[in-house]
């Protein structure tokens, strides 16, 4: 007969295991919304209450079909602008489709501004790939790659700077493993010029660890990502087990007169998140003595809403997994019996064959494989001549420079509230 204490212990262990599994699911699939009022000294009265949705580190994760759930939750907040802190694509899988789906789902009603992240640069072998730039600009988004945007509202303005450090290129490693260089104050000044003093300055970046440099440069507010919230958050002992590479993991920080908010991000980048659900940060800029501070919402989601969304997300994930496994089995049987493959497999093959983000080395390997197949007498689709590394980088840089000259929005909430927003390629003051 099992002692009572052992029965209780077994029940507690099972309960703890179930709770851990539920938390792992929540930290991957359940979107959380953080509402925060950020006081900014010197903010104009006209701009008091301006609302930003800040998201980052999507890493090609989808919430709902074609990221419809993510777009729906953001639209419900009715923000003035959506700011991306980078890493919307994933360099390991060479996929950006989930980000493009989100741009389609969100539409052009809300202005979209983004700064490149390290994974976005890795897709282009160290710089922004021309197809990435083209897709974002055609969707109505603006990329601030060491440049600035100016928001004018009723004669008052805010400068939004996008700072992107350089990657440390290492030919001994694949580009998907290249990392940002350490940021110094002079690096920010060289990239962005002198910080203006005539208006509030917001700096968005994918590199949160450069907070000291951004503060010394003169930014009023920094919006950052890249840390994924530290991936895991363990109550009480969290600060003792935290990865030292993540100095600023998530939330609000302050240094001198500069504030920084770090979003926990949306994706996983192949790692496990725990007690750290994907975050949509809804930030309202307010003056220190603003009357709006008394009306700012703390949290608009009830426990029922969170559980309901989690249940629907899990059900959808299970169904998608079953469909994928069914198609995989069907394709395996088709390969054995020499029958036609499923639409799922055909689309996968087409996407792989037409991958626009292959590096020169990877494309050379693809060419070699195709030559081998053609020698076996199988029909293949030809790939154009492989460019040299220098030709490849020059072509991407030329396309990026051309696309970053001047962009403008002609449609915002209303002509009275917002006059225009411009991106300047020459940002030196």
C-alpha cells in the first residue's frame, strides 16, 4: 500500500508537470498585451497621449492564419503608429513569409515604421536584401536603416531614429551566426549625426545593450528588442540565473534623463520561452503632469480572454500539426508508389527552389545539385549565374540605397491631426 505522503507527493509532481507544460504553451502561443504610459520630459501638449504599438523579434512565427490574430489584436488598440524593433525574418530558416503576411493583414490604415535587426541583415549576407526592402516598401512600411522619420502634428514634431549596428562578419561561420558589434557613443553619432534638441527624439533599435551609448547621444526615449525577454523568467531566482548577454531583458529602464522600453518580442528563434509570453507593447507618450495618466488602462484583458485565446491557439496548432503530418505521410507514400505529390509538398518544393534569400555559397551548392540531377536525365529548373561575393554585396547595397532616399505617407488618421511623415537619407543636422 502506498503511504499517504507519497500519494500527495506524486499528485504534486504531476500537478507541477502539467503547470509547466501549460506555461510552455502559453509562452509560445498566447499573445499578451502590455499597456504602459511612458512619461517624456519636454513632450509637447499637442503630442500628449500619442500611442505606439511596439513589437519585434517575430522570427517568422504566425499567430493565426497569415498572422490574422496578431493584426486583429493590434488593430483593436487603435495605435497612431506601429514600430518594429527588428528581426521580423528568420535567418536560420531563411523565411520572412510570416512578416509579409502580417503586413498584408495589418493593411495601410496604421503607419508602419521598422528598424532592421540582426536576422534581417543576415538574410542579405550582412546587409538588407533588396527583396526584403522591396516587399516592406511596397506594403507601405518605412525602413529606418540609420536614418530618421519626422512626425508633424499640429505644428509640433517628434523625430524617430532607427539605429542598426554593423554585423561582425566572419567568413569561417555562416551568416546566420553573425552578431552585432558592440555599440559605442561615437558609433551612434557617426551613423545618425548630432542628436537634435528642438523636439522629442525616439530611437528604435534591435540592440538593447547599447542603452548607455544611446543615452549619451541624447535620445529622449529608446524602444528596443532583440533579447526575447531573456527567453525564460523564473520567479525569485530569475536574476541569478539570467544569461549575462541579456543585460536589458524586458520592461522599462532609466539612465539619466533617457528612458528605454525593451519589448519581450514575439518569436522564439528556435529556443524555449518560459513564463515569458509573446508581447504586444502598447505605449502611450504622456507629459509628466498629464491628466491622461489617471485614465490610462492598466490591462484590458481578463483571465477569461487569455484562457479563451490560449485554447483557440492550441486547437489551431494541433489541427495544423495533424494536417502537416497527414500530408507528410501522403507524400512519403507517393514517393514509394511514384504517385503525384500533394499540393503541400509541391508548394514546399517551389518555395525552396525559388528561395530569394540564398547566399552566393548556398546558391552555388543548389546549382551543383541541379547539375547532378540533370546528368541523371531528370528535368530541372535552371538557376542564373552565381555572382561573386563582391558583386552580390554591391548589388544589394545599391538597391538598398536607392529605396531609402525619400518616402512619404499621404494617408494617416486625418489631415488635421497628422500632416506628414518623411524619411531622410541624409540625417546629419
